[in-house]
C-alpha cells in the first residue's frame, strides 16, 4: 500500500524540494503549524521512505568538467551484464549507470573535461571492456528542464 499524504505534507514536500536546507520553523510559519509538528511530519515522511535524505548539488563545470555525455552500451551477450557493470563501476568518469530496455543494455552518464577526454575514455577504456560490442554517444547541450515534482 502506498503512503498517503495530506495537503500539509504536500506543502512541506514542496518547500523541501525547493530548498532542503530551509529551517523547519520557516516551513511551520508558512503552513500555520508548530515547528514540532513539522519535525514530526518530516520524520514520518522519512520513516515511510517518502523522503530519503537531502543532497548538495555540485556543479561539474565549476570543477572543470565541460562535457556531459550519455552513452548507450550494447553487449555481445546479455549474460555478461554483471561483469560489464563491475568494469563500468571502476571508470571514474561514469557517474550513473542504468539497465534499460530497448536498443541499449545500459545507458551511462559521463562527465569529462573536454571532447578529447571523452573520446579517450570511450576508445581506450569503455570500448575495451570485455563484453561491450559497441557504444552510441549523445552529448548534452545543457538544455535541461528544472521543475518541481507535481504531487
């Protein structure tokens, strides 16, 4: 059974989605309830698995990573996926790996300093992983949609 949230929980979540560091007392003022009630509701949402921590957002460009690429990985044989994942986990430029349906076996997200660095990782590392038959690369142009989750 899914966890049921009410209007106050939805309001709390909308504030936390916008700014996970917002003080509970500020949310309490906006919701018209006590800070203790906000704390209890957030704890309830955490215990139910609705909220799973909070994170800082690191901007890769500020660290010198100018290229974000998505790479579809095709395997020689489907049964090799565990070994390939083990090798992929060792490539520091790969920051996400998703098992998919459709054309690719995996879709990975990579951060590289520049196009030359991306080519080097693709040709000299990723495409040399045993079991990888080919890759297809898409470069992100930083045209992302940033919006709240509609509850």
